C-alpha cells in the first residue's frame, strides 16, 4: 500500500534531548509544522521519540531520522514512531518500513537511487544534501519519476531560498539547523518555525 502523504515541512531535531523534546515539539506544532524527526544520533533518541509520539502523534507525523537498519525501524515503530527518514537508499530499510505501514522518506542523489527507492515502496523521497545539487537537479529527476512520488529537498534549504525549490516542484522540505540546534530555547524554535511556515505559504501557490 502507498505510504501516507507527508506534510510539507519536516523539522529535523538533531541533538534534541528527552528533557526538552516536548517543549520544542509543542512550539513546532503550534507554529504549523506537520512532521517532526528525531535523528537516531541524538541523545537517547528512542526516549524522545516515545515522548514525542505519545504527546503529539495525533497532531504531527512523528518518528526518526538517520535510520540505517531494519532493526532500528522496529525500535522506532515499537515506541510509536510513524515516520522513518534515512540519509541513503537501503532497500531493506525501505521495504521493511513500508511493510509496517510507516511513512518512509529515504535520501537519494541520483535517478538510479530514486528509482531503487520507488521500487522498494517509497513514495516520498528526499534529495540529500539538496544544496549540493540545486533545484535544477530535482526538476530533472521529477520529470522521470512516477507522478505519485513526492520529492523533498533537505540540506541547505530554508526560508531564505525557498522560491527556486518550490518552482522546481518540491512537495516539501526538511529543515534542521535553521529550526533547531542544541541550546535553542523552545521560544526561539517557535519563532524560527513561524517564519519558515510563513515563507513556505508565501511561495506555494494557493
């Protein structure tokens, strides 16, 4: 079955701690962010993901990033995670996540990688690192992908440079350091999130 659609902005909370995840997530959700990713190389990520999903799982698509094995997919699903994000194309990870009914967003660079991910069941792909390739790369790849596959830009994309990416046809973006870095207060995260949501709405045709 196809994966559920993914919200247009994915907040990447690399380095977030379990004692701050709820305040930070509350600020993001209030600002209108619809998906939240806790990378697995954060402190005690499964504790943060479990707390995140319990509190906000009905308001945002919540889960893990930097997922590198099917075993970690199981761990994330076991604490309530519904989103699996990878930095690479690992078809075993993709097919396992899809089989569990999770939304999976694998990272690709080339058309070959994109089609391998699609064949494994992914319907949301992320160009990573997007800033290295540019909007033209996404436009060219989208021209040959199935129409039901969404492409996100992650890495080097934010409020200040959204327009060319939207014009290239991205379905959304993933944003890390522009939204959250260790040490940012929940209030600061909320301010940054509101600015990003406003920029996205301003660039996407209604």
